[in-house]
C-alpha cells in the first residue's frame, strides 16, 4: 500500500469488534474481534522488525 492511503477505524464496544477501513472509498474493510486484532498487531510488529533488520537502499 502506498503512503497517503486513507485509513480509519470504528469500534463496536458492545460486541468488542474493530472495523478497519482502507482506501479512499473504503475499498478494503477488515472486521476483527479483540483477540484477532491483537494477533494482527503482533503480525504487523513482526513485519516491521523484519524490515528494520534489513537496511533499505
């Protein structure tokens, strides 16, 4: 995903669901419960660590 892509989220506190929206017209929508959101964050953190371990350029 290129930089500058629109991203936002909504939280349903009653059902413990997060909905993540990506794209200018909400082209991609991801709905996750609390546990799977935690797993997604962990997965993203692992990807960032791998990027950091290899210099760019």
